[in-house]
């Protein structure tokens, strides 16, 4: 009888283990799927850069005719983006070879429309020549090549008391938009 009880006990233990092998295995749920949609570029932040191009002069300054010539210089500014609209402030300085004029600077406002890494904008403000103050207006396009490097093309019309120049220039910028929490 003792043998029968021991055999039944061993059989019950072994059959319990066999039944447990058929139970479902509970595992944690899979991780949620992350979106593959890229995050749009944010134009908000500070930037500093360089520009170069050509100016087409008209009129006289300091009793000398304003000539066509090169433009080379730098700019710095800050942008704020609100949805797809970008507002900014920019200052620049340029060495020029326009005969009577050798240097010019601007203080301008910028307003534009951003489509992810592409920005189209208009700009306008004060133009400060060597001895005269005038105005400047124009527009441009800019593209964010990387998160911290942009390049673009800009047209500006400078108007002073008796002289005017139309400028087409290329520009590159290093941006510091991480300071705005991007």
C-alpha cells in the first residue's frame, strides 16, 4: 500500500509539471510605436554669418558717381517662429567697392513664412553709409542645410539722399537655436 501511495504521489507531481508546460506565458506588452514623422525645423534663435555679392550703383555720393562693385561682410540676428511665421531682427556691415562708398551697414526687421527648412522673407530698415543715413528694403530665401547651418540668397535695395544701389548677395549662417529650447 505504501508503494501504491508513493507511486501515486510521484505520478501526480510529474503530471502537474507536464500540465504547467501547457500554460500560456505572460509577457509585458510591446513598447508603443514611435512616429516616423520628422519634427519640423524651428527657425527661432540667434545666428551669425557672412555674405558676399555684387552691387549695382546709381547716382552720386560725396560728389562722386556710385559705381557697380563687390559687397562682402557679415551679419548677426535673432529670429522668433510662431507656427509657420518667422519674425526677426538683423544687423549687418559690408565693405563695398562702389567708388564713393566703401562701407555700409543696416539695421533691419525680417518677416517671413517657413515651410520646414525653407524660409522666404521680406526685410526692411535703416541703411547707414559713411556720411548718410537712408533706407533699405528687400527679400530673400534661406534653407537650413543642417540644424545649425543655413544658406540663402538675398536682394536688397539701398536708398540714400542722392545715391542708390541694388545688391544681390549670397549668405551663410551658423545658428544657435538650441538656446531657445529646440
